[in-house]
């Protein structure tokens, strides 16, 4: 009986030790993220910037920031992002973004559930295309048909407003759906001068407009309006 009690006590102790081992989170606070590119003082002849850094062992994510012209005198924080382990247990060590010409500083820190490193930082300059268009079009504002209206005529005249942004040519696409969940697309078309006319069958419809430009930028979608053909 005494031997059994000793064995059980030993087993409980082993389980407790094993649980402590499982729950222990590695302290990474003394480690440092090594930045690979862009390196400090580099001048990039392209506006597409690839940020790369090395893995920190036992880190489950990284905080990545980019400021202009630097963090001490930041006029703008152009990137403030967190990347973490995905469902496959992988965490990325790179990011890509387009930047206007100018001076920048970027920094990265690693973290896990209990600890984090300090930031590693690097300054660089972008000297690419002066005419680069990175500004998306303004979000369209719907005008007609007004939200919730009904009409008997199956020809519908759509209109919206949007102030153009200086830069590359802009266009508007209209999306018309036959369901409130915006899953059944009835019509997709290009607008002309912030208008579009189309014919639809009787029923209830939901529509919105999104703007695009020739540089590949796109606006947010407008509000969604509904209308009914009686």
C-alpha cells in the first residue's frame, strides 16, 4: 500500500512538472530582429518596396511599422501592421508596399504570448517615379434611384457623384444584385459621366458603385441602395 502511494505521488509530480514545461513561454526579450532589406542608407530606384527580416526563434508574430521621414519626427505613419502565425504555423518575414518618393524609416519587433523584443530600425530613401499615382479615387455617392424607391418602368436611370482625384484616368463600375446579400449579380457595367441606364425585370434590386483608376487603385464601395420594379 505504501509503495502504491509513493508511485502515485511520483506520478502526480511528473505530471505537474510536464504541465509546467508545456505552459512555459520562451523569453525572447533579449533577442533582436535582424533587418535584411532595405538596409540603412539605401536608395531605392523603385516605388515598390520589399521589406525583409530574419526569423526570431520562438516568436509567434511581428509588429512592422514604416514612418516618414523617420519615427523621431514622423509626419505620417504609413504602415502599422501585425503579422502572426497562420493556420499552418507559418509566420511571414516579408511585406511589400508602394511608397511615394521620399525618406522613410522602418522597424520591426518580434513577440510571443508573454514577451517581445525591442524594435530594430533602418532608414532608407525612395527615388522612383515622380508621377506615380498611389491615391485611390474618391468613394462614389449614390443619387438615383433613391434608396427604397419603386417604379413601374423597367428602364432604370442610375446616377451618382464623385470628385475626380488628380492623376491617372478614373472610371466607375456599377454593380446591381437581385438579393440583399449581394450574392446574385444581375448586372455589372461601366458608368459614363457618373450615370448608367439599364433595363431590369420586375423585382427588388440592390446596387452600389466602385471607382477605379488606370494605375490600379480602387475606391471603397459606395453605400448600397435598393429599388423595386413593380
